[in-house]
C-alpha cells in the first residue's frame, strides 16, 4: 500500500479536521519527490489557519520543536496530551500562548503540563565553577552566557560530572537541547563566521544601548534643571535619541534575522540526522 502524507498536522487531525480541505505546498512537494500519496487541497486558503496571527503560529511551532527535541519531555508527556494542551491554548480555553522568551520548562508549566527535569542535578557551586572557568562566555558561539550545559544530554547520559559540563548562552542551550554533542559541534564548526558575526552584533547592540541609556538620563537631568519640557536644546537631544533608537531597532532586526537563520540551520541538521537514522520515516 502506497504511504500517504496529509496536508495537516496531527494536532489538526486531533481536531477531526479533514486534510482534503487544506493545502500544504511543502508537504505536497515532499510527497511527490518520494512518490507518496498526498492528501490535501491544491490551493492554499490563508483564511483556513486556526491561529490567525502569524507570530503566534511561529510561537506554537517553536514550542512543538522544543518538545520534539527534548528526550525528557517525550518520555514523560504523551504527544496526544501535548496536542490537547495546544488545542486548549489555540482555542483560548487556556489563557497562554507559548513564549520563546522563557524556558521550555516554564512554557510547559503554563500549558498545564507536568514534567520532572530533576535529572539535571548540578549544584550551585559546580555551576558557578563552570561559569568562572569559561569567563561567562558561551563555548559554542562566543556570546555572553550563564547556562551550564550538558555536552551529552543528561536525559540520555544521566552524567552530571564536571567533564560533561560546559557553558552556553541561553539561545545555544535551547537550540542544542537533546541533540548529540558530536553532531551539534559538527554543525557549529561549519558556521564559525556566522558565530563571529553574532558576537559583533551583541557587542554593538550592548554599546549602543548603553549610550542610549546615558543620553536618556542626561535628557531627564536637563529637563529637571531647566524646569521645562519643550525647549530647542531639549528637542535637539530628543531628535538625536530618536535617531539612535532607530539605529538600535534596525541592528536588532538584522541580528534577530541572523539568529533565526542559524536556529533553522541547526533544526534542519538535527532533523535530517534523525531521518537518516530512521529507515521508516513515515
């Protein structure tokens, strides 16, 4: 029997939606290349999205990727239970949307999903020792970092020895997740120039934000001394501050684009590695 690929995900199938009502060009192309049957509509209908906000869709996507890449989570939370929690969130029955600015553990908690991460039992002294050893610098990208990371994922190795610990920034720690250390290093070594750019972006943004904060305090002091709000000199300072803020926003946007591209690179590399190991991918 010819394998089938559907246009919708398992969450939508849990909702009892019909794949033939939805299009998915990427899956259709993938099915065609593998000579599989594609079940779905031919024309994409943007109004068919359950989550209308594109940014929110990205948040759910990142949350599901965090789950797929976390062995501890997959061991303790059934995919069916995860799907039901996501559906409750999408439908507004749970007043929370996954947030990429917090940890995966915090997102799970807010989604009413219980998990025990206590396999990671590195005490405070050892964590500070690792931070001091690496001078608060991520050993993967070179940016500032405080996250003590297990080289071999603790969910698989249960190894909390100092030899298995290194320092990472929160972003690299989240991207690596349960990816094998050898594979992550292999992928990371191929983008050393991108990592150097990330460090430059971080340093430049830090310097600009420090300057902006200095100017903001100077403006507040001048307003206090002059006793007025509208003044040619003060307005000139405000104009300079606005230009500086625009420069910061533009640089931050470029920085975020590069970070997202890097994350996609690692996600794709990890996904391809797992597909290569799994002969039966359907």
